[in-house]
C-alpha cells in the first residue's frame, strides 16, 4: 500500500501481489488452466511451422512431427535456435531491410 492507505498503482511489468484467498469455485481455476494450456498448444504449433520454414523442407508435416517429438520445450527451443542460426547464415542479406516502396 502506498501512503494514505491507497493501493499502489501497478505498471504492466510489476509483479502482482499474492491473493489473500482463493476462488470460491474451483471451476474458475480449472477453466483458466485449460485456456492457458490451449493457448500454449497454439503457440507450440506456430513454432513448429517456423521450424519447418527454417529447414526449408518441402515435407513440412514430417519436420513438424519430428519437432513435436521432442518432449521438453527447452529441446525444441534449442532446435529453433540452431535452425535459425543455420538458416540466416546461409540466407543472409547484406542489404538492410527497408519498408519503403519509393523508387529512387
């Protein structure tokens, strides 16, 4: 609490205070967990497409399944890092990217 008894206004990056009590209905918690896990799966699927794109494979379903076979996210993150480093070392563009469409 800030001076004067008013709660301190939090910035988006500030850690939130621990709640003083849990939800009265456990369904609230389970629904939030389910939404979180579903969202995580969507992100994992998107990363599998990124990995397939970085490997430049015409058989992306094979590459995505191989990527998904790695059980821990840390291993998949290492695969993405290695694939991106290899991809950008092969397909590096010495010209800086420009969004300008104006012709000189």
